[in-house]
C-alpha cells in the first residue's frame, strides 16, 4: 500500500465522509432509517463536510440494531438483494444484528496483504477455532483462506453459552466446554495438514497445553477476541508459540470490520497497537466524560467507532472497550488504539509510562 502522510490521510477521510453522507442521506440511495432520521433532526448533506463534523451526530445506539427489523438498514441501491445477517454480543435476549453484502470480503481481502506467506503459506489449509453460526467471523475467515488459495476447517464455539455459565459461576462447566472445543481442534490438527490457525488467546493457550503447535504444522496464528495485556502477549509469543510461529493479533468486530496490529518491536514491550481500516472505519480514543474530546497520546480513554461504507453507516458508536491512544505508525497514517480491554477495567485514569 502507498504510504500516506497524516495530512493526505485526513484529506482522504474527509472526502470519504462526504461521499458516504451523500450516499446514506440521499433518497435515491439511502436506507429508511437514516432518511427518516434526517427528517427529524438535520440534513447531514448540508452540515457534514469533514470527519471533524461527525461530532454533530449523537452516539449511535446499539438498541437500534436489536429492536428494529433489518429492512430499515437496507440502502435503496441494495433493495431486493438478499443480505447476510451477522450477530454480535449479548448473552441473553435479542443480539445486535448487522446486515451486509460484500463488506466482510473487502475487509479480509485487504487484511490478506498484511500477513506473510512464510506464516500463512498460500494454497494450503487453515483451521478456525471460534464462534461460527451467525457470526461474521465464520464467512470472513473462510474468505481470507480462500483469497490465499487455501481451504478452512472449523471448530465451533458458542460464546453465549460460555458467558452464561461463567456469569452463573459454573466454572467447571466452562472448563469442560473449553476442553470439548480444544479436543476437537487437536483431533483435526493430528489428522489433517494445517499451517494457519485462527482462534482466541485463551483457546490458543489451551491448545498449546495439549499439542506442540509447531510440530503439528502451524506456522502462523491469527488471533482475535479478548483482552491481551502486554505480559499475556509475551507469554503467548515466547511460551506458547516459542518465538517460532508468526503471531497476528487483531481487534475486530461485526460493526467495524478488522483493525490490524503493527508488528511488535523490542521497544513496544509486547504492547499491541491496532489501526482501523480507515477510511471505511475510524477509531477514536475519547474522554468518557466528554466524548467530543479525544484523549492525548499515551492516555487511556473509551473507544469510539465510526463505520463508513455504502452498506453500513454508523456514527460515533461507543464501544464497551477502553484503550490507549497511540501515534500513527507506518504503514498507517492515522491514530492507533493500544492494549484494548473492557471499559472501566481500571477505575482511575492512567497515563502510560507513569505507573
């Protein structure tokens, strides 16, 4: 990818914002939800000229994705075209749902350029151990494997069940379910040729206890899902992967797509920084008490996501995550988010490098 300067990235983002606002708020192309919203509030086509203007929007409410029928999100240009329905989050009740057509393919085709052939050989085989079913991840990982000429095996995981038994303090059940998932993965690894693995950090750790991943043929691990503090990252890289297997942590979800991490350097001390797939999605680290304000570099704040594609427009969604704001780093010309963890994990503000 061509290396942009921060000024070029800002210009590109502002132009993309204008294009997406025109698309989603024009009667010829927009979806029923946003066209109705504009009638009750203001016409963004007149008021939103740059990403900085996005603060004029209120925060996107996740209840809209739970409570409303999916047809309200179909842009006029996609009408009559069957959509994928992807679910995210929740343990009980109605999950959030996002519809889509090609966005997940775009995100993961781009991500393919960021992983090396040494760690993820082309024309080989992958194994995904994680949530399939209604999750976007299932189709996305298979698409990524296919883009690289590979086929993919799957072991399912029901995160809703895991969350439910843990919240009920049924830790023996949670452990038994995890063992059940890991045992299936070990069976596949023993009987099939696999070089690329997608899973969560905790499942990766559990797999590493049962089987030598390098001897099993694994050369690259694409990891997503839960909090990865620096000391845990170090444990994964040095102990589980023995400094031999490529490690690609990502921060992704159904609403954003995929934020890739930059390769770890010695001076990072195993602190992972992720960069959103701008301009299709933008991450800001904001002051939780005044969300129009961005935190300083090196400070913790709440993660705010804006998604800007023709399929889906979502301004200023407050994630249930917090992170450290980081400076741009090649090849990315925009801010990164580091050490993502659940919002409120530490009740006091921490400036990195002080404590």
